């Protein structure tokens, strides 16, 4: 008999483990930028896995939870709305991976869409709240925000996608999804 009495229990257990792994991985920083943002050791992947396993609704709930944990880990709030965009919406966008749960190469595509969503919200936040650190015009703020956020998100995305395309990792991801869904 399985230790999981029903699918909800299994979903909570797998999601909780992925959230915990993502949170711990977020402490392993490859690079950290001076005004927030860092390239971590696959932390976004663990959150995207939840959406990939269980779909958009569960993925979004888990990703928003992760965003709140990230805010508690190292809170940055320069305006009351900024944490909502930078933590709830940006990290919540990682749940978009759930849109591709049943697609061919769904994990990679979902991961890239999710990271792009996170980038969009951090870019937006930079445009709105962090213009004091750039030229006080739209062009300067947009270029600065775009460049800054791409500097830490793109390397992690590239590293993660390369790892996901390794045959043993691809095989393991299929097996873990089967276990999570069984």
C-alpha cells in the first residue's frame, strides 16, 4: 500500500518537496547583483516542475508561495506595490510552466515561458520603481531595467535548459513526473 492515501496528499508532498528544494537552491548563488537578483543553482526549475507536474492552477499557487518565501528571505520594498510586482507576480509567473504540462518538451518550453514571465514583471518593476538609478527618461529606464534583469535571469535559464537536454536528466524528469502523477 502506498504511503499516499490519495492524489491530493501526493500532490502536496511532491509540491512541498519541490518548493523546499527551490528555496534551498536559491541560497546557492552563482552571481548576485547589487540591487537584487541573482543567478542561482536551478532554483526556478524546482518551482516550474510543480506546474509541469500538476498544471497551471497548482503551479501558480506554488509559485506565488515561493515568491512570498523569497520576500521573507530577503525583503526589498521601496514602495508598497513593488513587492507585489517583484515577488507575487514575478515569481508567480514561474507557475506558467503548467500551461505546457502535457506538451512535447513541455518542461523546457514551460520553463522558458515561466522565466520570460518572471523577467517581464521584474522589467516592469524596474521601469516603475527603480528609475532613480537610471536616466530620468523612459528610454534610459527601459534599457537599464531590461539589461539588469537579463544579466541574472538569462544565465540561469541557459544553464538550466542545457542541463534539461542532457539525456540522463531528460530520462530522470520523465520518471519523476510519472512518480508525481501516479
